[in-house]
């Protein structure tokens, strides 16, 4: 069997865990994740872990934050007065909001702190600042 290499289309099953063992994502009961190696379709550390695997092979890897979603950046966190939000908007801790940008794009943010007077929004990826462990099984290489 040939080892997976850049340019190959691969299918993998995986379980992603935080350092405390909490599962944050899994392909269990779903179709395998399919992507092309070398195209940066998945986080760098995940892609690197699959390179060299053969179909049917399983491995567990821990990907440091800088090869996953990067560090938690404080400049992507901002606090706003509560009155800057429409009165009919129900805000909840952990809620995701789409904020329109000047260029017409939308920025996905998460409500990270909430008080009667203020709302703190975080534009970091929810997994930023964390090392991630993946159990990976290479299902198919094409």
C-alpha cells in the first residue's frame, strides 16, 4: 500500500479531544472527512499527521496550538456598552453572532462575557489557544 502524500485525496475518520479529554468533534456516525493533502483544507498539524499514513492505519497525535488554531489573541476581544445592541436582541453567554464589516463581509464572534452594562465579544476561533489531540484513521487514499 502507498503512503499518503501531498496531492492525494484522502478520507479519514477522527475524534478530536481537548487536553482534559473532552471531545469537541468527531466523524463518528458520519461520512469520513475528505480533503486533498497539501491544499490547506484542514489545520496544518492534522494534515501533517495524515501524510505518510497508509489506508487502515490509526494513530493518535497531539497538535500544539500554533499548528492548530493559533494562540488566543487579546486584540480579537472587545467590550461594548450593552446599549450598542438592539433592545430586541437576546444575548446569551457563548452565543455566536455575525457582525457586518465595512467591506461587506461578516465577522463571526462569540459572546464571551455578559453583564447588565457590557457585552464582550471574542472573534478568536473557539479552539484558539488550545493543544488538540486527534485519533485519526486513514480510510482511503486516492
